[in-house]
């Protein structure tokens, strides 16, 4: 259904005639992540599905807590807004005829979704803060995190220490740290380039002045 709804013909039909179906498309994209993980599918397919979903959202004015939740995470990077909409999602799901039986599974996948994106920015999180972000109390957050680490694949490099979740415990740098390391001497490099360019321009002007003076002397003679 996900691939079908992402085809151009169905995409136009959804955005123009049935925008409410975006709720079910959003839920299906999040829920199918679990099936793909169980089948050991790579993450590039997940990213493609999410990118297509965002494109559909941007072409349509429809919104509800489920749609807004993904929009907060993937477009606005607003984790506070995502926290609020996640609380609203549970109520919406329980009252939706087609999704009510998937409420628990959706909430679990939504929390994993938040956690994945949150970890791309932070490499250390207090359980209290993580619990608030995931709409859980600290005790529930710690139990949830322990279960996630225990059941996750080898790609999840995390541990709980002193009331905090520490990512990259084996020494792997986060994306944020990698960007900092690669750009920390960018200002110095830029200054060096400017200085070298200024020196080249100065030498060129001096050489041009010498040639002009030489030409003037030749004309006077």
C-alpha cells in the first residue's frame, strides 16, 4: 500500500481528493519500518519512503496529530512539538476505526523514530529528558531504553550510565562531532586563502606597475 500510494497517480488523487488518507499513509510508513527491520532490509529504503512521505505532506494542507508528529521531527526538527503531538496521537489512534488495533505498535515505533532522530543530534541524554521527549516518565523511559538496547541490532551503540543514555560508548563519533572535527579549522583555512589571494593580487599589481613604468620610460626615450 505504501508504494502504491507513493506512485504519482495515487499521490495526486490523495492530495486533491482524499487528503485524509495521508494519516493512514503516515501510519503505514512508520509501521512498515518494523517489518523491514525484521526482514533485515537496509535503511536506504526507509529513508526513501520517508522522503516520499514528506513530499506528499508538503503538497497537501491536511494535518492531524499523526501527520504533524512526523512533520515536527523530519521538517521542523521540533522535538518539543513532537512530544506534544505524540501524546495526542495515542488518543487519535484509539478512536480511529482502522488504526485502533495498531495503537500500541504505532506508539512504540513512534518512540523509536524520535529516539533515532534525537540521537543524531545528542550523544548523551538524561533519562528524564528522554522520557519527556518520548512522553514517558523516567522509570518507563529507562525500562524502554534497556529493552531497546537489549533487542536492538549491533548498529545501536548505547549504554545507560549515571541516569543518562550515552551514545557511541565504543568511541564512535556522532554526526555532530564529525562535522565539528572537519570544520574546526575552516576559519583558519579561509583566512590563509584570503591572505594568499591578497598577496598574489599585490604581487600582480606591483608587476603591472613595473611594466607600466618600463613602458613609459621606453616612450620617453
